[in-house]
């Protein structure tokens, strides 16, 4: 497990690439630096229990999630707010599932929760989990998507 912990950023990047290529049909561009100025309108959260235990979150603007929903649904028109919440929750769930699958060779005790989606413009997500935090920022059609993985140490 120790060797795996140093490679979380790579695992997140690969999971996002796999999910977006299969579900959205467009690859987001991974940025070299972490964007601390993402003003999310939506954040999807999935919990991981067992080994590892942690929280995965995917944050972006509502317009970005609406565009992702439209692409997932094969629509010319951006998705509604409900579609956006559902799509972002599904993306978060699939990224978490991909991360879990990458661990199955080491440990099959990891479980993931159903996604929770928080919406609004002025909120902060504070986990009570202490441990390592890994953040990766992507640009998708000119908009930022922030992926955070917090793993219990």
C-alpha cells in the first residue's frame, strides 16, 4: 500500500482520462499547477471505506457540468441543472470506481459510497478525515475541473 500512495496523482489522471474518453468523448487537459481559484457551482463527493479510506470530490462550474451532461447524453444542447448534477455525480462515481479497480490487485477491501452532489456558489467542503490530500486540475473546453482525493493516513 505504501508504494501506491506516492502515485495517487497519476492514478487520478488515468481514471479521469478513462472516464472522460468513454463517457464524454472528450479528453480534459491536465494542468501542471493546482487551481486554487476554481469557483465551483457543483461538487460531487464519493466516500471510500476500507483500505484505503478517503473522499474523492469533483468540482466545477454549473455550466461545465451542464456541458458534460449534454455530451454524456449525446445532446446538442447543454443539460439542465438536474442533468448537470446527475452527470457530475456519475463522473465522480466512475472515477472513484476506476481508482478502486486500480487497487484491486493490492487490496479488495475498498468500497465506495453513492455520490452526493452539493450545489451553490458559496460553500466549503471540510472533511473530518486527516491524511494525504492529492489535487489535480483539468481544463475541459476552457473551463476548470478540480479533482481532490483525501486519503486517511
